[in-house]
C-alpha cells in the first residue's frame, strides 16, 4: 500500500482516506478496531500484506473507517457509535459510485460489512466476515487477553504487545505496520477520540450500550432471513479473542437461511488470520468470488 495508492474523498462532510488499486470487480476492505481505542490504532494499513496481491485480480479499495486512520472523527459525541460507522461506510460506497461490491470486513469491520449487507443489499455482491466476536453470538475475550496491557497505552511497544497477544505467530507484525499505528495514535484527532471514549466514558455509556441493542437486532434478522447474499466466513483456528466456537455458532446462523454460505478455517492463525496467512486468505477469497460468477 504505497503513497501513490492513497486517496481522499468527502463523505457527508467527513474527510475520508482510502487506498485504491487494480482493475476488475470492486472489492472493499474494511479494517477492524474502533475510534478511541487505547489498545491499538487500527486503520486501512492493516491490509498491507494483502492489498497489492488482491489488486492483481480485483479493483481494490481499503478505507479508514470513521474516526480511524486519517479519516475525520465524528462531528459530535452522538456520532461515536457503530451505527454512525456503518452510515459512513455506506456513504463511502455512494460517494465513489461503486455500485455492487464484494465486502470484506475484519473484526468490528466484519460487523460493519454484515450490517451494510442487511441495510443496503443493492450495494453488495457478497459479504466476507473475518474473525469477529463483534458479530458472532456470545462474548469475546478481549477483556481477558488484554487485561495486563503495558502502560503507557498506544506506544509502539504497547501496541506490539497487543498485536502479539492477538496472534498465533508474530511474523506478520512488521515494522512499517507498527510505525503507522504509532503515528496515528499520536495524532491530535486520535488523542481527542481516546479522551472521549475512555476518559469521558463514551465507550461504555454510548458506544457499547447502543451496539449491544443493534447486535441483538442484527442477529435476529440473520436468524429470520440470513444475509441473502453469498457469504464466506473466514476464521483463525487459534484466535484468542474471537474463539472458533463463536465462529461456528455464527456460521450455523448464516447457513440456515443462505445456502451460498461457506466457512474457511485457517490453521495456526490468530485474530489477524488474513495477515498471518495472506497467500491462503487471498486465494480463498479469489476462489469464492469466482464461484459466484454465472
């Protein structure tokens, strides 16, 4: 993901960064994490080990979600919700006029992708959630895995510690990825979002409360109607935060109403399964999308 691939677009007044490369069917990558996280500063560069290879087969877009990376923060406290993140991602597709796309979402980004599929099926060809306790039934284990995260938070050393705990192997934790996450965490806008989410308590009082209600509704809609789009669920067998048992429960929900649902489990892979095994992930994604063509 080179500077030459970097773009910016206005999405309803939100200056939004994205990367674009390749030709073919439109493939949109949605990273994980959340604005104001004091664990790790996720952004579109999370896809750095996949982006160029996928661009050989697809027209690939990777955006910074609302309030993350170099994308503007929500304009008011009321925007620090998952619903606002979903609206922003839908606005991104509309602003670029992409039409139907293949959506790939990781972790919290997988929830965004699934909800976009439910709300705007006219914009989605297929949905590919990856390692997500945000969408899966049950509770994740983040609060256990990261209970002893080193202080001060969001330093290069602290973020490396977090990413190592997420992973089966640390080989995918590259210096350029850590450098980018450290730079983002130092931005005034990112410090502002941490202040709001952590210090002022918006994470508990607003973000998590609203998301819990919306998640129940989302799972209810999946039980009743499915995503009604070809769906590929990808999971790391050794994910310490979004357990395989959660993944299997999610797949059981997805496949009941949608016969075009598939699941691929990557062995010796943690939460960032797509980074730990980029070749396997890319080929599985490529094959799944090819299988949907007439």
